[in-house]
């Protein structure tokens, strides 16, 4: 996984090779307040596989 910081405030691009055919996903107007999601969906293993190189 790689994260590319843009010059625009609150904008960045993220690349997860196994998502979106390896194309960049542009995150725009991201707030500076940290956000957390509960882990009660029992799907962490599915997403962890995507993060492995």
C-alpha cells in the first residue's frame, strides 16, 4: 500500500494494489479529525489480505 500526499489541503491518494485494479483512489476533503470504525463486523481478515504485498 502506498499513500501519495497532494498539495491540496485535506486531499490524498492511496494505492492498494489489490483494489481498484491498482489505480489510485483519490480522497478529497478529508477532515483532520481521526475516525475509527468498530471491529464488530468480523471481516478484518478479508481486508488484511488486500493490504499484503
